C-alpha cells in the first residue's frame, strides 16, 4: 500500500473511532473483510492450520492472529484508549441558565486544550428492551452538541501567567440553554435515530466527549497529521493493516488492549488475562506454548515524544526524535520500556534491510518516564519485547500532531519481519 492511500485510510479510521468501542468495532469489520474468522471466548475453539482468526473482549480490546504450522510469532501490541472526559453515571447539572453534563477525566489528559472546542459524545449504552432482554449498543452523536467555554481574561487577569483547572468545577461541558432537558430522553432520542425503538428502561452508559474536528493533514506540504487520539489509534491502525497484509502461513499476531492510559489493570487491559488466555487456547500443550512464547517477539507500539521545537531543553539532546525522521526505539534503564540489546538489534536489522530510518529515545535522567503495555506483557508472559513509537507532539492533548511519513514507515518495517 502506498503512503497516500495508507494515510487517507488512517484519517478515516481516526474519525470513525471516537472511543475504544468504535475502534474495536471498526478493526473487527476490517479483519472480517480480510478473511479473518471471529471467535467467541464463551465457545469452544477448533482452530485450523492455515486460517486467520480474531477475538474481542468487552467490545474494547482485540487480538488477531494467523494460525500457521510454525508458531514463532511477530507480535504487534497497541492500545485502543486515549485520555478523554467520561460522562458520570448521573451527569445532569442544571444551573445558571444552562444545562451541563458532569464528567470525570480519564487518563493523564491535558485539560486546557479542551476549552472552546466543539464537542460530541460517543460510547456504549445498555438498556432493557421490550422483551426484557439486556442489550448493549454503540452510539455516536456525531453532532457538535457541547462546549466548555473559557473564562474571559477580563475575569482572570492571571490567565496568561498561571492557569490551573479544577477537574470538578471547571470542565463541565454546556449542552443547551433549555431548562426542560432530560438526560434519559436525550439518550433515547439518539437510540431512536439508530433505529432502536424498543427501549423499556435505560440501565447504564459508558460515554465520552470527543473533539468533533476531523483528522486532517497540516503544514505547508501536508507535513503533519493532526487529530485526536493519535495516541494510540495510530499504532492500532499500523498493526491492523500489517496483519491484514500478511498471508495466513506467516506467523503474526496483533493485540490492541483497552485501559493502557490508566494502568492496564482490567479484564480487557494488558495487565489482565485476555492475552494469556488467548495464547493458551492457541497452543494448549504447555511445552508447545512455552516454545511459542520464547520463540516470539512482541513489538510494543505506542507514541513517542518528538522534540518540541519551542521546548528543546525537555529532551536529552542525544536522544531527541524528530517528526518524519523514522520510528523511535524507546529505552529506559529502569524498565519502564521493555527494549533490550537483543530486541533492539532485531528491529534495527529489519529496518535497515527494508531501507527505513529509525531513531532512539531516552528521557532526560532528571525527568520521569511514562510506560507502555510492553513491560506489562513482558513481565506477565515472558515474551521478548521491544518498545517503539511514532514521534508525536502535543501528546495527551485533545488534538495531537504526528508525521505523514512515520506510520507508513513502521508499516513497512513490520511487514519486513
């Protein structure tokens, strides 16, 4: 796939995936179109050599794999979630002439960029239907339904000097000036638009606000890709297209986990049992299972901090990645990244063979270091692991910036494995 087609598909995937639920649904549809067979965790698996499979958990995490005779896998790991504002269970707030919805920050998000944006709402809703069955459905309002207005500088003379945000009181999105808004009717209205008319009772929801602005190219020569949720739908898209591009006789696995931004400790997170359960069902015999684990390599693909041109002192100058200069190999002496000399060398060798550049990142020794699913999976399962990433600016903002060259470059490297 050429770079232009790759990037156009990426923009579409970003726009169509406002939540982990939607990302997983979209990836599932793409896998089905590529000939993968969907498995159900609640049923017995009868896997056949030469076929391709995928399975989901919680509608928000996904594992896809080929099933060849040789099972020393190249694995690509990413995560489906991004920092956002999640709706509280009883969100309705009506005061001061407006209707607002209470939210709770999810993950380590930058709060200030959420002000003065056009926001929409998406996620999962559970309800009781007319036959007294509990149903769950994905919703996406798409319409620009809310905003969080800034406080005018006339009322905050320190706004350009110091600006803190109170997570409880300052970031409640405004929906309407109407005083007869009812939240349940609001949800039922959206469900009716999707053809769901038999809602007897609304039970629960997992809804998140998101930036309604579409993903786009930015820059004099379309140098950059600007979008919400680049961390880490960018890596999800690369991993998905990679496994869709390989033949069934090539050993490859792709895992996209939820809840990385809050520590991965959940049934559908990388710290949970989903991956291990799936691998055991792929290879029930323990000796063969261990041979598969120790013969495989996991490429943990997450975003990497590109050097910020306005804040260059925040980087170690010897390890300061640039956008559009190649995939970043991430290293940390304290095992916040799982890369080691062996796994790094394998990646460098393949990248060099396919003619793609790479860079290295080490955080400043006097600054803290984030982590990924890489060390979690490596610790839990014992798979040799490498942490890499795509250079990004504005990480964890409502809108992030990546390069138009880097994701396609990683795609070619993964296929090189």
